[in-house]
């Protein structure tokens, strides 16, 4: 399973976490989110979907190939697959990428993974409700305003679809919409702070 596009070694029913971002730069907070989700959800793999550009950010992301290679160097490890699948499929938005992956791999149990800092703004994502209708979502707590994240429009609107974190291992088997909020000892690194340095 080299890149997520061809699906070598992808057996029916595998649990795959989709973790997208510009990773500009990748840091320990990203690794914390990916590893927490892999372990707590019982995922077979986490696909790091390195994005050419976040549509919600006005600041242009750094060189794509450099970011992709840096993520490969720093985020590889057990169950971690680093891929440029978004660039190769030509998708710009998460909802479109999810549609393409579910069509290509209909028997794979995909889960969208994100840090709690993204939950605050999730309602601004293109077709965000379609993402929730398409696959379960796991949110991993981040130190940047966890209370605001849990009071976000998405969290409030889908409150009845939230499952307790004690049942997180069942999330990949749940029919969407379904989501959970995972708390772990927090890792405070952020890409914004690293760029500022």
C-alpha cells in the first residue's frame, strides 16, 4: 500500500483513517492526532492526505513536493501511509475527495480524522454536511480552545450523532452521521507557531 491510489494490499473491510492537511510544516501535534486516532479507533492504516492548498487559507502553502517529502520523513511509521492522492485525483475539496475514494474503494471503512482546532471551523468547509453523511468522523482534542470546538456549529447540530469516546473502536463500523471527540494528553505544537519562529 504505497500511495493510497492503487489500493495494493487493501483488503475488504479494512479500517482506514483519512487525515488531510497542508502540513505546512508537519509537527508533533499532527503525529499525535494521527497516532491517537489509529490506536483508539483500531485503524489498520492512517492515510496522510497532503493537500496542495487549503481552500480556506489565503496564505499560499509552501512547495508541495517539499512538504510531501518532509511528511514522509517525519510522519512515517507503523500504519502510516503518506500520499499525494488529492493532487493526483485533481480534487480541491474534502467532500469531492471522499466521494472519489468511496467510489474507488466501496468495501473499505473510511473515517475522517481531524484535530479539534479544525472542528471550530468545520461548518465552513465545502459541502461539510455531505462529508458527515458519507463517513464517520473522529476529532482529536487539541489545546487551542477545546471548549469552543465542542460548542461549534457542527458539534451542536450533530450532537445526537456523537458517540462516547469509550465506544470509539466501533466508530468505523457506524453508519454516518457518526462522530466522536477523543481526548488524550495534549500536544501543543502548531504549524502557525512553527512558521512564526
